C-alpha cells in the first residue's frame, strides 16, 4: 500500500508538472521574437560600421594627420584640440572600443554562426568579409588585440590578447572563406536588399561588389607589410593580381555607408560638428595649404571659402599652432556634410567668416571606408616598388581621376590638374612621395588609412607637432587600450605610450 501511494503521488506530481508547463506555455507570445533574423542583423551591423567610420577613430586619426584641426573658439576643454596635440588617454576611446567589440564584432560573430546553421552562406560570407575589414582597422589602430577568444559572449569574459601579425594572417583566411561562401550555389537567404552597403535588388550585383571589395581589401592588407617584409608584399601582390580575380572597377564599387537627410539618419560627423563639437573641427592648414599650392579644384567640394565671398575663392586652414582661436577659417563643406543650403547673408561676419547656421547641410554624405581611388594608388605603388603588373603612371592618374569624379569636379578641371600634377617624376622614392601625397588628398574623409600610410612610408611630409605644445615629438603610432578593457579584463596590459608600434610599422 505504501508503494502504491508513492507511485500515485509521483504520477500526480508529473501530471501537475506537465499541466504547469502547458499553462506556462500560454505565456509564450509567438509574436515576441527571441532571435533576430539574419536579414535584420546585417543592416544593423553595416550601419554601425558606418558610424565607426565617421566618429571617434576617424576624428582622432585625421587630427593626427593634419587633415583637421580642433583649434576652435571654444571656452574651456576642447576634446579635438587635445587630440590634435596627441593628448589621448584610455577613456577617450572607450566608447569606440566598446562599440567595436561589444556591438559590431559581437553581432558579426552571431551572424556568422546563425547564417551557417540556417544554410545561408551568402550571409556568413559577407559577415566574414566585414569582420576582416573591422579587424584590419582595429589592428592598425591598436596592434595586439583579442581575436581568437574575443566576442565569445558568456563563454569567455576575459579574452587574451593575440599577436597583431598573427591576426593579420587570419584576416586573409577570413577573406578567403568569405569569398568562397558568397559564391555558394545554394543559400537559403541572400543579402541583396537587406544591407545598407552594396544594396541591390539582385544578389548577383551585390555579390559582385562584395567580391571586388574583398579582393581589394587583400591588396591593402598585403601593402601594409611593405616596410617590414617587402619580399612578402611583392610575392603576395603579384600572386593576387595575376590570379585574375576582380577588383574595384569604378566609384560605384566604393565601400561606404550611405547616410540620409533625415533626423537620426545623418552622417555622425556632421551631427557631432553641429552638436557637441560645434566650432571644434576645422580643416587643417597643412592640408589646405597643400591643396592651395596645387590650385586643387577639389577644395570647392572639401571646404567653404574664407573669406566666404572671395573671388576667386580662397581657402584658409586652422591649426593648434595659431595664436588665437577664431572662426576666421574655412570650414568643411558638402564632401563631408552632404547637401548644402544657400548661405544666409545675415550670418556672414564682417571678416568673411560664417556664424553658426549660415549654411546648413543634409548630413547625407557617406562614411567613406575604402574608395576606388585608393585601389588605383595601391596598384600605382605596387607597380612602382614591386614590379607588379600594370603601369604606375596610368594607375596614378586613374586614382586622381576617381577622386575628382567622387568630389564632383569637372573633367576640364581634372585635365588641367593632371597636366600640372599628374606625371610621376624623379627617382623611385620621389615618385612614391607623389603617389602617397595624392592618395592622402583623395583619402580625405577615409577612416585611419592616411595615418597608416604615413606610419608605413613617412608620407606625406607633414611636420609633427612637438613638445611642450604636444605630448610627443612625433605623430603617435597607436592608441591606448580602452579604460573598460584594462579595468575589467585581467589579460589586458596597458601600453607605456602612444609611440608603441603596430607590427608592420618599422619605418
């Protein structure tokens, strides 16, 4: 009887548990999505990569490279002025680091896993290509970073830091895997219109552009070895170019994140300049003077004239070396900020400078991440220094042509400029300086790469700031790790200074 009672009670208990589970199941809302679809994840990722391309890292590296100045008439602390004089600490880049690892790379890892499980290699392939791009920028900025154990979510809160050169080797593997997967014959879903980058109604069109970008990114990565291991650079560039794979073919292949003339959808650089960093971010006098010396017509797209009504238009850049901060300089124009309004004459100062709101912009300029013009300058350098197939002179001019087209400059003005500045002359080193200097002008607005070229080649020949105005007597070589990483990850060891070098930086 005792055993029968026990069995009876056990049976009743199990029935109650089942009933309880069934009752609780009623509270599971079938419309409450617990896992995002891959078609929803990718647009979020590409938007965040676009924000990465036009926010903290972009501002810091562009200030280092004297493309911008933070010397505005702002009372008290000015973040951009501090960055310009190389005064950057671990808290300054904390938000950018967290965004990259906790959002972009974390979401990419989830997308790769989910797309693979669901049989959508076109999505996982795109995600691997994007992961390679993000890590290329991250390594070029910080050097050693978490890779193998990174973004494992609850499986590992304390990732170790991996050797930056080893990570670079893995980027080629990621690109190869990504290229193979986007070419898969079968994929449950394909990211054609479900992407803010290379969006198309046809996957065939999108796939072609992702393939061209991935191969061009390989060229960029191999070129970064040029000072450390020129024979490796020569071999890898030669193999890749002669393999017959497609590269970027026009400005329509530019790897960029478009923004819109709508609130909350505008380019973050424009939003910051017209918000928390108002009157803190001017074109730098080194860049402006360089373009003035060349009578470069791209100035009309890059900058607002100063004085505004000057005829012919004149341009003046700012610098932390200027004695008195003021508004009496050119400002950035439509190339970075998007569609301009007509100027309000009542907001023009007597000296020709502009008051706040004199010109407003749509904020619909893209975040430029890698351009077709850069591809041509890569090929020009590859032909010049490493004997890679192609004519350095031809690629040099095509790089300039692509940049002028992107800035909306007329063909007639292009031809005039090419006649004056479009011919490589001198010995190999002098020609290299010409290539990198023109690349610097064309890569105005591109994330980190001008800084990388300078560390790699020493060009353009800008004059670094020096102590006591600056923190160092040379341009920084990398950034400190984020404060949050140092505080929370026992495997993170802070650098001794910003002069610590990335593995390829041996110039």
